[in-house]
């Protein structure tokens, strides 16, 4: 069963807000959707918003990190926003610090950060 | 053991099912949001290991008490191939599947008690406990 995460486009940015509990297959699909959408729309940046996500395990953590690295290879920047305190704590305790991933406190700050990274969205 | 819930781990959606059941029971036990995330994440790691390396297996969830303390116990068991070297498997970054190798060592850091038994060809059993503070 694959659940789709809607990916919206605003200006040159894509915004994907994860609002459902993702199973592994859906998470893999989400990563591919983002990369395909970058290609299809010519977006220069992507915000992945995790405000509604209360559990990030090693699998989803790896998916998010890989999505950011792969997008960068394609020439787009990824900013991950809204990581909850409990999620930040478990990620670090798990040993998954996501050092290569740009983050911001919330969606608004994420879009501002993206504008900095891409020279205006 | 009172009130234990068993979630079979057969297909990939059972990983989500197990961590949702675990989060729910942990909430009823009285854990706050950070411990709920720790418990749910630990269950997710153990359930995925069963799914990836040893399915079918099961996750057994139970509210427990010891003296004045109460908490949650999670037992992940399977009759899969077992783990040849537990010492290696518990090392950060050790993986036989191209994962991050974060599951077992990370899970140990997320909980208060962690026990692992495994024998080659017979299966693996991981027991974790989290106590209310
Ligand atoms: N239930 C199990 N049965 C057999 N082997 C297992 C089991 N659980 C873990 N292992 C072995 O132990 C190794 C380490 O497990 P661990 O969960 O730490 O990392 P991983 O699953 O490889 O990667 P990650 O969990 O970060 O995605 C696995 O690669 C696998 O070889
Ligand atoms: Mg694992």
C-alpha cells in the first residue's frame, strides 16, 4: 500500500508537508516523487515539513537525508522544517544527526532559508 | 504478565502497526511526548529488523511494574537466521543490508533496559524496557 504525500509548487520552490504516518514503501515513493517533481517543474528548492511527524526512525531518517543529497546532485536545495523536540532528541540518541541536511524551525523560516540558498525563490 | 498485546510482523505495514500500538500503550502508561517518541522509534527499529532479516516474527507489548515503578516492556522475537556476532551487530554503523547500522545500538540508547539473545539458525529475541520517571 502506497500513500502519496502531496507536493505543492510555489514560485521556484516545492513544498511537501508530511501529514500521515509513512510506511517504508510510501517513504521511498515520497523520495522519488520529490526528485521527479524537481525535474518536472525545474524547482530550485524543496521544503520538507515534518511539523506533524512524531516518529522518525533510522529508515525515514535515511530517506530524508538521501532525498536532500540526491536533490543537491540535481541542483536543488532541500530544507527540512518543523522537527519536533521529541524527534530531535530521538534522532540524536539514535545516532542520526542529519549533519548534511539544512533545517529550519518552521515552514516560514524554511522558505526564507531556501530563498537564501537559491538566490531568491 | 498482565495485558500484553502481540503484533505479528509479517508484512511491511506491520512495522507501522506495531509502533502505533506501542505508542498507544505507552501513552496509557503515562509517558510524555519524548518517551513516546523513543518507544515508538525503538519498536520501529526492532520490527523492521524482524521484517528485513527474519520475518515472520512478533512484537509483544506489555505494561509492567517492578516494585514502585511502572513501565513498558517490548519483546521482539523471531525464528529467523539469528545474529552471528551480537557484539558486531551492536556496533554503530554495522549493517549487512546497506542500512545505517543505527537500529540496534540506537535502540539501546533510547530505552532503559536492553537485552538481546540470538542463536544462529534459531532466531533472535530482543527485550527492551522503559520506566516511568
Ligand atoms: N532479528 C534479526 N535477525 C537476524 N539478523 C538481525 C536481526 N536484527 C538485526 N540483525 C543483524 O544485525 C545488523 C545490525 O542491525 P541494525 O538494526 O543495528 O542495523 P541495520 O538494520 O543494518 O540498519 P538500520 O537499522 O540502521 O536501517 C543487521 O544488519 C543484521 O545483519
Ligand atoms: Mg535495523
